C-alpha cells in the first residue's frame, strides 16, 4: 500500500499546475495567461501526464473565463439598458428622445452609426434621427414600403440583420437607400422594430463600417433597446397628445371666458344705450356713446342717404360705395364689412328702412362682440328714430295712397288731390315726369329699397308692383329722368333696366295718362326686343306719336325738323321746301333743282346747310324715314290750315254778298 509520502513527484507537479490555473482564474487574469502557463510547462520539460492535466485545466479555465466574461457583458448590457430607461424617462421632447435613443444604441453595441425611421401616415418611412453619420443624407430619407432592411422588419415584425448590406442579395434594395449606405460607408446593418401593443410604428437601425456578424446576444440587446425605445416614444406621444389636449382645453376655457366677458361688456353697453333712449336721448347722444364703446368713428345716415350724425373723423368713402353697401346691409339684415376695416349696419324697424350706421373702428373688429354691439346700437338708434318718426310712417302711407289715386282714372276732386300733395311736399300742379323701370334680373328687394330712397331724395312718389318701379318725379325732361334712373339703378342691381318715360305733365288729371304712355313705351321696347334701353314718346319718333294719347303731331314735327323750321322762319329761306323736293325726287339734287326752278348748285348749298342743322346722319335710312314722315305731316297740316282759313273767308264773303251779314 502506498502512503502519502510515497506520492510520485508527477502527481505533485500536476496538482501544482492545476492550482496555478485556479489562482489565475481567481485573479481574473486574461485567457492568454492560461495559454502562457501551458507553454511554460512545456518549455520546462514537464512530464506528459502533467501536461495533459494542465491542458485540461486550461481548457476548463478558458471556458469558465469565457462564461464569466459573457455574464459580465450581459450584466453590463442590462445595466446600460437600465441607465437608458432612466435617461429616456427624463426626456419629454419627441425629437430629443429619438436622438437620445440613437446615442444610447451606439454606445451599447459599439456601433458606428445608429438611426431611427418612423412610418408615415401616407405610407413608407422617414428617418427622423441619426447619430454617428458623416453626411447629412440620412436625415429626412424617405423609404418606400417593402424596400431595404427596414422593409423586412416592417413585413415580419422581427429583427433583421446583414453582415454586408450592399452585397446581400436577399435584401430588396432601393437606389435611395443604397446611395445613403455608400455615402456613409456602411456594411453591417442591424434593424429591430419599434412597436407597442402589437403595432409597429418605426424601426431602430444600427450599422458599422466593416463586415460584422452580429451575435445573438447583440441582437437580443438591440431588440430589448428597441422595445424600451418604443415604450418611451409611445409615452412621449401620449404625453404630447395630452399636453395638446390640455392646451386646447385651456384655450377653450380662455375663449369661453373672453366670450363671456365680451358678452357682459356688450350687454352692459346696450343697457346704457337703452337707458339713454328711455331718458329722451337723441340719435347723436346714442351715437356718441356707441362710438366711445366701439372706439371708432360712427356715422348715422337716414333712409334717403343724408348724413344725420357724425362722430369723430368721417370715413373717406364715395357715395356710390356707401349706397352699394347700404343696400347689401339691408338685404342681409345684419352688419356687413366694408373696405378699410369698416362696417355698415342696417337701421330697421319692422322691415322699414330707417337708415344705416357706418362704423370705422380705430382697430379692426377681431371678435364678434364689436359687430354684435354695432348691431345692438343700430337697434337702439332705430328705436329713437321710430319714436321720432311715428308721424313719418303715417306720412309714407299717405304718400302711397296719394300716388295710387293719381294713377287711377277715378279722381272726384282734383283740387283736393293737389292740396293733399302740397301738404306732403309734392307740387303735383308743377311739371312732373312718369318713369316706369323694369329690372331685367337682380333682387326685387334691393330695387324696392332703392326706389323708396330715390323718391325721398327727389321729392317724388314711388310704387313697386309686378316687378316694375313706377316713379313720379319733378322735372320737364322725361328722357333725362329715365337716364338718371338707369344710371343709378342698373349698376346697383347688376342687371340692365328697361325704362319707359313720359311727360311732362302738370296737374293730377294728367298723371294717369302719362303713366299709360310710359307703360306703352316700356311695352314697345319689350316687343322690339330692345331690353335695357330707355324710351319716351318723343324719342320713339312716329311710333311715339302713335303711343301718345295726345297725338301731338306738332311736337313730333318740331322734334324732327325743328332746326330747319327755325332757320326758315328767321332767314326767310326755303330749306323745308328744298328738303321735301329732294326726297320727292328720290334724293336727286338735279331733279330737285328742276322741281324748284333753281340751279343745282343752289340745291347743293341748301343741302349742306341742312346737314349742318340736322347732323351728318340725316340721310341714314331710319333717320330719313323719320324726316320724310315729318315732312308729310308738316305739309298735310299746312294744307289743312290753308283750307280751313280759306273756307272761313268764303263763308264770310258769302254772307256779305247775300246781305245776310253786314259790315
């Protein structure tokens, strides 16, 4: 039996060698020290048995050392993940969070570059953050679905990697992505999904500028970082949405408070205005108080467009613009904006046009409270005007009734009508003209409002019926009155206006006749298809003579031949006779000279004088027809007068010769 003292030296050497390996392992020496120990034993000529046991001990120690290193690496990775979770939890800005994640990914896996791509709502992805890039081509890169290593991740929802991106044929390449990879010099690429709750919304990429095979631990660590990053991104997104919602609620609350405060101010101002009205205040008092509340210039215009009150500096607006906006405001029934930040509000009561308020604020009205206060001010002013113009309302009704009676053929007491008209400010016994205007489109309400204003402005009467506006206006020229109505009404409604006019007439007995003549002119224009024109019996020539109930032939003849007749009367010439002979001889000066027994040059000179008197177009077909008809009427009426005068003379002579009548 062998005792302890009899142990061979080889066993002792093997035990010492194993103990040396354990000591190195306990010291945490690098693996190279183990190999160096084995090499030293070989150099010293250790027995084969000792070397075999030493090699076995080195192999085991290397495995233990590798396992310890792996555990330490995992421990370091987990610690880094914990630090990353702590750091990203402190970041609330989305862009800063993405940059922090890419920075942590580079440090955690020792990468050359890391970047994050987020999916776009319209499809594809866009790189939102990058760390470690040498160019700016990666930031903002848009990729289409199904391309690049990110397309594989999005399709599978799992990590994807390649040791050499450009050389990997299994990846669906895209020219845009490949260009960025070349520009950055990248080769190995690792990509993991960013998702939360089963929804993938982006991809986290890691890349190095050399060929590298990623280990399962590295892929797992990158996947863990991606999951952590996804939670942080989702948390930040929800936080942003919550902040936005809270901010919107705060804005809503602020707007509600501001609106409530503005409504209270408007209510208080309106109460003050009503107190002024009930206290007997006039329109100026109310307008000045409202101008102070609205901080601007305020102008009150009555229903006929006259300025009643002006507070502050009056606005520099043309009358045409004011009239147009006035009708727009009355048509809308509420304040309407003008140019230069101005507003115009209708002043109405029960549909009656009492005028308008024109506001030019010092500052633009940015909220509805100012417009609302302007509208309430218009109501307060309307209340004052209604109280002041109660008699005027009855006055307008009386005017309408008077006009109805004037247009009617039943007038039992003309003198009474004249007296009533004078009390209303209408001198019906003085010259007036009748104008009947028919708008060929546009708003009837606007035309009616304009007619009321125009009649008041011109001291006339108005009636709106069957789409036509009938006006009795003071004056002696129906054509000028019709043109004035057309020039004002047609641009206002934006459509042509067909107008018939007649007159002048004096006295209530002739108004109905002039009205019928004006209607006849309007109907004649309609039949002729000459819509949008103006006509009077005088202007329509011989057709006007037929349309006129008075058949004033003398007036027609003078309207056509007046200058020639006056010239003959003043200079005792024979231009009328020459003109008649000229047309009788088929417009031949030579034959006309023969008929007149004068030289052809004399006829030519007379025709030149006629051209000076009648105008260069007197021989135009339509004008020539009018002249020939007037000549025929003139000649016929002259013959009839001559015969009538000759017949009266013969009777007197007969009576004298027979002894029935003495001198």
